[in-house]
């Protein structure tokens, strides 16, 4: 089973923002993608686009 949920990191613990369909003490594998990092990557891509197109219009 694979699910994707939002979570908040507080006091060293990831806290899901919704209930998870898991049994108590069930082992899981977690992959973390920071939303801050995603926003920075999007901004960087936008900056590259602007730099490539700079000066094309007179």
C-alpha cells in the first residue's frame, strides 16, 4: 500500500495532518519532500526562464 499525506514537523516528530489507515506499531517506510524545497526549486526554474528570455523583446 502506498499513500501520500501532509505532515508537520514539531519537536522532532512528524505529525500527519490527517488520520492514517495503519495498525498500531506497524512499520512503514517514509520519504520526505519538503514543500519549502519545492517552492525554491520552482522559483529557481522561473528565474532560469526569465534569464533565458531576457532581451528577446525590444
